[in-house]
C-alpha cells in the first residue's frame, strides 16, 4: 500500500510536467490548428537557461526569467517563421515546426556541452515524510507548480480580454476577426504560452538529475498525453498528462514483478500503449471534440 | 458617411464577383441593400469590414471610405476600431461560450466602454440579460440573432452592417428585429441592412439599393422602390428568368435549412 501511494505521487509529479507540456501543444493547436513540434526545444531551452541564470539570481527567479525568455523567443519564431506560412497546409507548417525544433536544440546543445547541467534547484533527490510515506520533494513541487499555473491559465482564458479573444478565435476565426480580434496576436500569444510552459516543464525535468543533450526526448511524452486527453481540450491536456504520468509510474513500480516477460524498461513505452488503448475506444480523446477525429 | 466607389472584388484571383459597385450610406440613416442569392451582397459587406481575406477575396479596384478616409486595405481589427461592425450572415454565435462572454468578445476593441455598452445592449435585449450566464449555443435562432447584433454593438460602432438578420425567423420575430433596427438607428448608429425580406427592409430604410450579379441595378428612395412594379414582381417570385430563378430558390432553401438546424 505504501509503495503504491508513493508510486502514485511520483506519477502525479511527473504527470504534472507532461501536463504543462501538453497544455502548450493544445494552446497552439487551438489557435493555429497546427501541432507544434518545437516544444522539446523550448523545454530544454528553458532548463538550460535556468541552469545558467540560477547561479546569478537564485533558482526561483531564474525559472521565471527563463519562462519569459523562452516565451519571447517562441513569440519571435512564430512571427518570423510561422506567420508567413498561414494558409499553407497544416502538414507543411507542422514540418516547419519540426525544423525549428532541430535548429533551436542545436543552438541550446552548444550551451549544454557534453556534461550534465544542473538547474540549481533546492530539492535534489531529497525525500520528505508525509503520513508515513517517503516522497521526493520535487514531485510535490511539480504538482504545486502545475496546479498554480493551470489555475492561472484557466483564469486567464475565462476572465481576461485576450483570453476570451483566444477562445473566440479557436472556435471561429472569422467571427473573432469580425469583432476586431487580431488573429495574428492570438497566434503569437499561443506560441508565447507554449514556450513559457515548456520552459517551466523543462526546469522541473532538470530537478534532481539535471539535463543533458538527450533530455528533450521527455517532451515527446506530452504527445500521447494530448492524444489521450483530446487535442483541443485544455482540461484534457491536464488529465492526459496526469494519466500518462501515473500509468508510467505504476508500470515502472510493478511490471517487473507482475509481468517480467515484458522485459526491462517497459515503462518507457507505456505512454504510447495508453494512447493506443484510448484511441481504440475514443478516437477524439477522452475530452476532445468529436470533429477533431478528422484531423 | 460610409461610401463605396466603383468597387471590384475578385475571389481566388479569378472570380470577378463585384463589378463596379457604388453605394452611399449617409450618417444617421438606414440604407437597405436588396438582391437575389449570389448577387454579391455579402461580398460587399466583407469588402467594407475587411473580411475578404478569410475567403481568398480581394478588392482589385475602387474604394471604401469611412468619413472620407479609405479603409479597404486595412485589417478587420482596424476597421472595427474606425467604427464599422458587421453582423455576419448566419449569426455566427460562439456556441460554447456564455451569452455574456460572447458580448465581451464583441467588446474586444472597446474595453473601456465595456460596462456602458453592456448596459446598453442589455437594455435593448432584456432577454439576453436574463440568460447572460447561459451557454449561447442553447439560445433559439431568434435569440442568437439578437446576441449577434448585441455583440456587434459592444464595439460601439457608428456604422452597423447587418447581413440578413431576419433569415430563417418566424414573421413575429422579423417584426421584432425590424423594431430593434429602428431603435438602434434612433440611438445614433447608421445601418446598412442587407435583406431578402424586401418589404421589411424597405419599410424602415430611407434609401434602397438593388444588386444583381455583382452590380447595382437600381438605387432609389425606399418609398419609390416599394411601389416599383419590377421590385414587387421580383420579390414575389414572378421575374422573367424562370430557370435561373428556380435554381436560386433551391439554393435559398438549402441555406435556410442549414441555419435553422
Ligand atoms: N469564398 C468564395 N469564393 C468564391 N466565390 C465566392 C465566395 N463567396 C461567394 N462567392 C461567389 O460570389 C457570388 C456572390 O456571393 P455573395 O455571398 O456575396 O452573394 P449574396 O448576395 O450575399 O447571396 P445570398 O443572398 O445567397 O447570401 C456568388 O456567385 C458566390 O458563389
Ligand atoms: Mg449573403
């Protein structure tokens, strides 16, 4: 029982990180109907920015600055590389985002070098005892940060002028235009959000073990998360991220006892297995709109 | 004054849809724009409000001016800020948002006047106030049309472009829409009213234009149009070109069905 709960908390912690990444994918998708494959580069870029900034400003301020920095970079990339492509087939734009990802990662790799870079977080791998459970502090920090950010995001979309404008543009672009919403601004904002969220996710990925040139692969776990949750649902992105995190953690804890024939490291592929299972039952994801099925 | 001069519009680089349209909407008036399906009325409104781009259309000749200043190369957001708002054909309510959220989207360009404009719109449409927390998609067709008009008013426009506001509505509701247009106009908003329902439009307009295949073919004071034999015949469905008309009738029927559902 104790082991199960500990595994659950680890899953929720990691799942929070996937959820932040997934939110970025979904926000960009809703605004532009394109899945941006540039997310891994923003994630790793954020972590690396923190690893440098933290020495100067301390960890927390570094995380905020890195999120703003990556958001600004993402906004700039949207303006220069994506906006001129408006009207091209979605497939073409998605490929361009893939190219952006490679370019940004090459640049970021220059700052990583061949070693592991620490992000300077206060948690490391140290444990805290709650109710007899020994859990890593960083998992709790991830959960708390994700809860805070998700709350802020939902408030933004619900109450602010630009939040509403983004929702309107996601539902019906021409109607939004007719109300005087600048769709270009909506595109730019969506990329900035995705960049900032990915940067924070990346920072949390780097807590404990640091980041190296291969850490970006973790961002790909957000893909099964958004498919599970539904491409066009913010709530779905959060749920999908958490589900993927928990399932992965449980498999990691128990698979070697219960199903050793699946081999070692089966946990790594579980996000994709979950995705396939959900797709069989609900092709548009758990919370997605039925129409998205066609995409 | 909203003025369209010798306007040509092309869709997809090849389809010439407006062929030299001119039209004047003096400040403070209601002007009616009539015409059969496919005549180019919606296209003209898109050209004024800057929404042609969404449809791969562009102005290739002529001009649209608001108080003498050309606007036909501005983006929709800039045109809304100049005081021109369009209520699109088919209402185009944001169905997943609440009634009030729809109105707040309409206020995007005028956030400072949000409270005052909200009061004004709720005054015009008490029903919307009652249902302001409700999901807009659950409103009836007539209520959605009111919401679409209210949403456009949230920008505080000086010129309001209405595209077939009575489409698909029961006669009683058509009368209600007509009274509302009159009231909105009396409050100081100039109205360009596109309508299939010629009787309704001409009963409140000062002046009327009739379009046919991309051209203005008639342009008279509303009272004169109302008593014009051709107009009466045409809108009673007794025009000359039988075959073409029956095709249009079919198209019209389909459209009604789509938006009623
Ligand atoms: N996006 C588009 N691309 C190409 N052609 C178009 C487009 N939109 C409209 N057209 C064509 O332009 C012509 C005018 O259309 P428009 O919608 O302006 O007519 P309308 O007078 O508003 O008709 P209705 O009364 O049916 O609304 C029609 O022949 C139509 O087929
Ligand atoms: Mg039309």
